[in-house]
């Protein structure tokens, strides 16, 4: 007779990616929703980044993610979300294929002050048929665009949700993850 006590089974791991351009708020997003102290590979920007990292529009940013961020959210006894924040600079993109392996979906964070910085992430997920949503991180002092304007600017397909977000606020980032899960469920046959 097979052992069938579901109370002792491990919860299902749901891997989600938080992606976007340099300085868009990925580390902040993961940190604001994680139930554990998030693992971060933030390092201080050095002179070595000159000519590689475009600091225009990122304010007084002094650190950057060099590998990934990691956080966890227990949904219930049977489901756990594992959040992987991807590095935003082009020079770390070689890690994206490995980082996204096994991911069920992604959040592409967008900063309307530097919207072009999320084109690469959108293209990456579209090419690999990984479902994603776009979360517009509403930075203080940035201009507010309607979802249709962002959709047009990013040339997004009609089925890709666009949601507002403040990555600093746990409730806002959690709402984005709920929207992503709803999108993933709606895409299932």
C-alpha cells in the first residue's frame, strides 16, 4: 500500500522572477514582500561600473545586484512562492537563462522615467514563452501614465497585464504577485 499522508508532503515550490532594468526596484520589491530576511547580492558601485552602468535617472543609487535577490512567501501549507530578483545590467544577463530555468512566471518592473530599460526583459520572457506581467513602479516625482500608454510604448500584447506598483510598500508588491498568479492561472487550459 502506498503512503498517502498529504500532511507530511513538502509544499509545491512556485518559482517567480522579478526582472527589469538597472535601478528599477527589484531588490526593494523582493525585500518588501519576503517573509524571510531576503538574500541579496548587492554590492557597492565602483569605478569599474563607469561606462557600463547608466546612472542617469536612478538618483543617488550606490549599490547594484550582481547575481540575484531571493525571497520567500508561504501561501499556505501546500504552496510556497520563491522570488528571484534578476540583475538588471546587461553585463549580468548571462545568468538569466539559469536563473529563469523552471520559473512559472515573471514580473517585469518598469520605471516610466526610463521605460526603455525594460525592453530587454519583455523581449526575454516573450521569446521563451514565460508568462509575465508589467508592474509600473511609481517613483516619487515620476509622471503617471495610463496602462494603455505603457502598453503602446512597450508594444505589449493585449493579454499582458499592466499594474501600478510601489515596490517599497509590502501591500502593493503583494498585490502585484497576486495579479501575476491570477494571470498564470488564467493562461492555463
